[in-house]
């Protein structure tokens, strides 16, 4: 004989009976292990999101200041005397010419993007290709004269924060009674643009970085003047007989466009020629940054 269970009571009008609410336990150690893991995981995710947000804020601050360094892929073709021989080092020479051709195509593509696609509407951004050479000479002289005179304010108006800090350290390391006299005798040939890199800035509309490397060859001299104890001046030559030196340097200049507004050109620093041993067959190479010759 089996016992029959009584039928389950159900209300005739269930909407009149409010549902019983179960309130979550606020204490973490009273929660089940699965819920504790979920809470801990969410806290870890929140911590990671906070770190990513701080990193993005730092990156945006660096972008606003223009302190992005020498752009990856900057290729400075060596002068004719420093290129590998086409007969003795054929593979290295062909690899060098291949990278140079790729860099030229990337430069043309970047300029087309910057001129026509980086910003909607008019006026369109300016490439300033004809003005870059003469402008580089003016800024080059201004930077060297300010460095020799120890004029930090003039350096700030011409250079970015990174090289300004480096040159300030150079000036502060001099003797108090030392004065440098830098003289530019003449330029040898015209300044020449040897590299152009244009990149779009991430997470920012109508924003890009325009960076060029200008080859400048000049004849210049440098003197160091020390003041004597009795008020007289004693001239000490850092190079023998204060002779003129032929100097070949690669000046890195850049300007930025943030939200459609272009900034003025400034000096990022110096760089060197790309050596054949720095190239790799994967299409990547390492760019080296340098400092002005007077600061070395």
C-alpha cells in the first residue's frame, strides 16, 4: 500500500503573493568558493584596467609633448664611401638597396596619407618639403649657438624636451669660467631630406606625427675660452690651431598634428647612418639616436 502525497498548494492569484528575496551575503568569507573566485577575478580585472588606463594616460601625455622618440623603421642610407661593395659584398649591398627602396615607398605612402587622408575637410595639412631644408639650417645654427652660449631658453624654443634635458646637462657640466665659441664657416652643398616617417597617432582623431631626417654637411670650428684669475682671458683650443672641420650630421625634425591642428617644427635630436650589419632580412632594423657633435 503506497502513501499518496497531498497535492501541492498553489495560490489562486499568485500576483498577490510577493516573491521571497534572497539578499547576497556581504562578507567575502561567507560566500561560496565560486562566488569568491568571481569577486577576486573581477577585482584583478579592475586592477588591470586601472593599470592600462594609467599607461594610456602616460602615452597620451607623451604624445601631446611630442616625446615619442625616433620612429621605428627610420632608415638613413649610408654615404657612397660607406656602402658595401656591389662586387665583394653583393648580398649586403642588395639588402641595403632593398631596404632603401622600401623606405622610399613608405615615405611616399605616408605623405599621401598625411596630405589627403589624415584630416577631413580643408585646409589640408602642409608637407613643407621645400621649406624643410632652409628651415633645418636655421634651426641647426640656432641650436648650436644657444648650446655654446649656454642659453637654455633659446634651446627650449627650438628643441623638444628630450634633447633639451640632455643639452642642459652638458651645459651644467662645464666649468664656471669656461665659454665656448662655435663658428659656422659655410655649408657644403644643400641640406637634403634622407628619411621621412609619418605615422597615425592611436586613439586620436585627425592626429599624426611627421618626422624627417635632414643631412647637413658644413665647415665649422669650436674654441674654448677660459677666464684668468686676474680678469684676463686665456684661449684654449679644443682642436689644434682652431682649424676648421668638415662635419656631416643628420638632424631629426618633427611636427605633430593633434585633432587637426598642426604644430611648428622642432628638433628631436641627431641620428646616425644605418649600418649594413643593423639590417635584418625580416624587414626590421634598429635606428640609433645620437647627440650634437658639440655636446659629445
